[in-house]
């Protein structure tokens, strides 16, 4: 468990550009910037466990977090309130080939200033492969977001005062869809 009192926490805040940058409710502004929150409090619980049997491994990690602006008692937009990640893998071919899978579950952040578009709750599945072809050559590959899930990892200020969210789609900052990655590492020279 932890409780952190933070001075000058940086968060996305709506402001009125016509009034020399005075802060206003997000539902009345179309201007946003990262600003320091004078006093913020982030508290929660984190835990992790891992078991490695040599030829296979499995682990679970997670957190429950709450973040508030101490002066207003309103939630912080950049907090992920719940995250649980399960990882498992096997080592084959004399442990030269490693196959792993990871599932992560994220909770939506609904405790935020008025007018913000909340983050979404979402699930991600990732796959990983590492092959040590020789002691000097390693090949890696991965697929992130295997199921091509649409998600918004962070809350964002709304951009409309007329009740529509058309502009919000432009600024909703969705997370990446399915991503393929590969790498090759070759070591030249001595030890």
C-alpha cells in the first residue's frame, strides 16, 4: 500500500485563452495544456508474484490506484485506476526458444473533472518470441494488441459545449491497434 502527496503534479487541464490562461471548467474551453496541480494525492495498492520453474514461468501483477487534486477533491485525468497483468511462457530447445503470452486488463478512469471524455476499460493480449539461434545471434518478434482492441488509455478534456462529441474523436488519443515487431541482434567481436 502507498500514499503519495505530490507537489506540482502535471495533468491535462482546460484553460481560457481569452482570460490570460485562467483555468475554467473543461466543458467551456477548447484550449488545453499540461499544467502543474499544486497538490495531488495518489494512493493505492500494488502487488506482484512470479513463479519460474525453469522450463516454464507464470506471473501476475496488478494495482488499484486513486488520484485526486487535493484542493478540489476531483480525480486526476492521467491515473489508471485498475491494472492486472498475467504473463506466462515456456522455454524450448534447450531454453534457446522462449514463447510467452501476456494478458492485461485495465479499468476505466471515471473520476475526473467535468467535461472530460473518460478513458475506457480494456483488455490487451500480447505474444512474444525470443530465439537465441547462436550465442551471438538473437531473433525477437512480438504482436501487441493481438485482438486489435480499440481503447483510450487516458481521459481527455471534452472539446464541445453543445453536447456533441464530434471533435472529441479527433482528440481521443486511442491506443495503438495490432502492432507487429521483430528484431535481430548480432554480436560481432570478442566476449
